[in-house]
C-alpha cells in the first residue's frame, strides 16, 4: 500500500494561547492511497487493486500535554476492486498524551 497526503494548516494569531489554555488549529487535508493487490498464502487475491483520494477538514487542539483532533473526509476519486465497498465518508477522532514537551 502506498499512502500520501497534502495538508494546509491555518492558525490565526487570536487562537494562539499559552500552554495552560486550549490552542487550536484548522487543517484542510488531501489523502490518497494506492494498492496494487493483496496476497493470501502467496497467491494474488482477485479484484483487490484500489486507488482512492479523500478531501476534508480537520481540527487539532492542544492543552498542556493533551491533544484532541477530529475530522471528516469525503472521496473525490475512487477506483476500487469489487472486493471492497466504496466509502462515502471517513471520520476520525484522536486523543493523545504527549510524554515529552520542550519549553521555549
């Protein structure tokens, strides 16, 4: 599988906060994935080639060592084999704890 992405981030000066307050950013993401084929027991599985491109917004918030991000993407190009269903939308929510944080 070959994955690629292009991201544009936006963070206005008004949203820039010290570490003890939520600091937010917005992103526009273009994500693509290409798969030649899948193998099972060293044999090629028929109709498993896929080429897809998705586009959508996301947001990232950082508060001290905690982050939360969420977003949704819709397909703008899909060429998938009959072994896979076509996707209508992708939604993601991620929460993280940053172990290491540097000071400025």
